[in-house]
C-alpha cells in the first residue's frame, strides 16, 4: 500500500523527476550488487529495537522496513482481517501532535498525507501478512528530504486518526471486492484449500464481509495501541547511511511509539496441526478450467533442512519448465499448460502446495499424475543429473535476488525477522552447493506425507 496523491501539476512533475533520477541511478548501480560485499551490521537500541543495516552508498537512496509481531495470525477468528485493515487505514489521516511540535504538528487528512509524500518524492506504506505487520519507507538520502520523510512516517505510524467515515467507506468497498472475488474459481480453490490444510489455525483464516462487519474503529485503535512497541520492532535498513546515521534515523522513526518498562510478552500462537488423513474436495463450478490444489502443512522457516527442501522443491515443481511435475503433467501428457509446487514457510508450518489448471474432464487424470509424481519423488529423491541442474540454476540466479535496493532489503528483512545468521547471504550459494541427493530425499520424506494430503478441485461437475 503506497500513498501517492498529487497536490498539483508542479508537485507531480517534481516527484516524478526525483523518481526518474533515483531509477536511473539504481539501474547504473544494480550490476555491481552481485559482486559487492554484503556485510550486515546488527545492534540493539536502548528501546529494545533490533536494527539491521547494509550500507550502500552507490546511489543516494534509503529503504527501511519495520516489522512487528502483529500479523493476521493474531487476528481474532471473528474479526479475521483486522491486522490488514488497521495497516491500510493508517493512510487515511493523522491526529494532531499532542505537543504541537515537529515538522507535521497538525492533523492531516488522507489528501494532505498524499500531498506531503508527493512533495517529498518519497513513499511510505503499511501492510500485514500472516506473521508480521510491516511499515516501509523509501526516500532519497539527502538530509533535507530524508529528515522530512522520517518525520512524516513517524507521525503516520504513531498517531493515525482512523476516521470512522473513511473506514465505513472502505469497508463497503473491500466487502464488495471480496464478494466479487468469490465468483472466481481461483479464489474459491485457495480459500477451501487453506481451510482444509490449516484447520482451526489462524493461517487458515480469511477476511469476509461478515468478519469485516464486526470490526469497528475502536478495534483498530485498540490493536494499534497494543501492537506498536519499540522493543518488538525489527528494523531493516539498506542505503546510503552510516551506522550512526541509521541509528539516529531509527530512533526518530520509533520515538513516538508507546513505551513502558520491560517488554510484555505476547500470547503464544499454536502450531499448525499435521493432517490426520487424506481429504478430497470436488466442488462444481461453471468455469472453462478446473482449478486444482494439492498439499499439506509444510515446515517452519527456521527448519535446519531449509536448503535441502529449497533444492528439492526446485526439482519437483519450483523450477518452471524443467521440473518433474512439468515434464509429467504438461510435456508428456498435455494435461495442463502450467503446473508448479512451492513451500510457504513462516513462523509456523506454512503450506506445501501443488497447483495446476486443466480441462474439467481431465481433472481426475491430472490429479492422479501429480500425486504420483510427488509420491515417487518423496520415495526415491532426485537423480544426480536433476540435482546438478537445480543447484546450477539456483546458484546462477542468486545475483538476481539482490540486484536492487528493494530486493536486498527484502533479504535483509528476512534475515532479521527469522534471526538468521548475519552471513546468510554471503554463504547462500555455498549452502546450496553442499546439498546432496540424499539430503533432499531425507528432508522431503520427513516433511511430506503424500498419503495424507488435501486435494481440492474447483470446476466442472462433482
């Protein structure tokens, strides 16, 4: 969610000029990312905030991501969508600064916030995923611009107004969008798959018009008051700042968050329960294609076999047109144009998913072939030729994972949030190269149980 509302033609042109300058510089510098050393600096501020920094002085830009444990896994089931809604509503206005001080002391409405960001040629947004709520800031690093961007972001995070009229307006719009999405087989299959894989775990919750109807402005304010604590913040920074400058910037960003002695622990969230038995759901739907998802709970991001599972899935269905699933389902039998598999590891066991679309009259055959491929791979593992090709592809594509500020920030935030080793990126290719065929077979057999997977087919007749 990015706020970009033009105040005037001149403002728009100025902001566009800044962005074009930054983009040109980014293109000029991006080729050096793969060869650049990527030392990650880490420290803890007196407030308890964890800061991770990669200095990059090639372009005058700063990217910041602040993560807190306030994702949708903490939503009450009756108010599914609360975290995401709160994050989205923070763009609709700010309250006046209590002491009337700072660069933005007065209340700002939705349009004024957009105009302020457009004036700076910067962007700020908030979002919530399954595990975390995130705030993202991007600005040129020139002190006069960055200082103002930090001040505005700090105000927007700490003092959102949550105007009721704006939430009621947005609630109707979002509810209508949800209802419209449920007329599409792709949305239906995803919802039913999540329900079947996760059961009562919060990972399986989805916002509905009914759950949104139970969310009031006071609920947004309560969540905001409970969630934002500096001691719970993980801050990732990539850009043209020294450690001292980054430390001062983070302090200003979090200075207006509520503070209290200690850091109260959050209630635990249960783990995802393994599936007790296979389940097959065939849902009729008037569509030209049958949408198919097959899967089960997978693994946590901190699993020690992460790299073996990454390589294994690349061979099974994550490697595009060179994967086993593509070879058997598409190339040999022509049952689907695209077939894929992936893991979604998080703080809890995210789903392992095999997905494809096919003609309704071919769905049964396509499902049988996909299931057989998974069973065979879990039982026997990869061939040496498959392993060599997958490792070569992954290692060769590593540079594309860090070839811009934004991508590098994503990787640093991943390291920070999951408390991975600081040398994770520098050792990434080495970890891939160490994976053996036996490692892949052992890891996939430990995580996957083909005989207990969920299969959901939406389309055609039951």
